[in-house]
């Protein structure tokens, strides 16, 4: 139980104000909150399953700088696509050519690769004997934190016109992409 509670608390606190929390807020302002929640959940389970597996194996993975670069470029692409716009109520189209569910899941997965919450789950898995408890705690902590972003996005979706939401969401994605590239440039 200690592994579960520690993972839940660490991941929840680490995710508050994180870029993926802002990403799901932007997606929830554009798409139905149920779709965003489902895609986000799939991304969370996938990214933390990978973290726990790698943590248990304590092996190497893709260099963090490469995943951070991919995430930044993906955020820029989502931002440009969002700013280009589309028809009001157009939920079918997504930058990946897939449904919003897969767009959210992929964005979440890539955005979390090498992120502090994934590294926290990796570390917890390396330190505790119970992979299932670490995974459960990490997933629930992340779901709790990012559900707040979905809620805020859904409220914005009801109160702001589509054009302003598109401008806000697109700008947020571009800002996150530029900040990610800027951080890589500073560290590199």
C-alpha cells in the first residue's frame, strides 16, 4: 500500500500545472470532455506502464532530449493546426488524421515521455517491489490532476465562442512547443 500511496501523491503533485494538464485543458475546450477524458486515460495508462516497466528493468530508454524535442514539435504542429481552424463543431478532423480520442492519447503519451511524472513513476518502480501498486498510484494521481484540466476546458468550451477557443488553444500549444524547444536549447 505504501507504493500505491507514495506514487499517487508524488505523481499528483508533480502534475499540477504541468504542460500535459494544460494540453488536456486545451483539448477539452475544443472536443467533448468525454472524448478527452478517454484519450487522456489511454495516454496515461500507456506512458506510465512504460515507465513502470522500464523502472523495473532499470534499463535505458530513448534519450530524454529526443522525447522532449518530439513533444515540442508535436505541440507546435497541434498549435498550427488548431489556429488554421475548421468548421464549428468539427470534431472528426485531427492532425493525425484520426479521431480526437487518438489525437489526445498520442499528444498525452508523447508529452509525458521523459516528463517529471514519468520519471517519478520510473523511480517509484525502481524503489518499490510492487509494480502494480506503483502503476495504479501513478495512473490515479495523474487522472486526478489532469481531470481538473478537463473540467476547466469543458467549462471554457461552454462559455467562449469557438473562434476564441481556437485562438486560445492554438496559442497555448505553440507556447508550450516553443518553451519546450527553448528549454532544450538552454540545456544543450
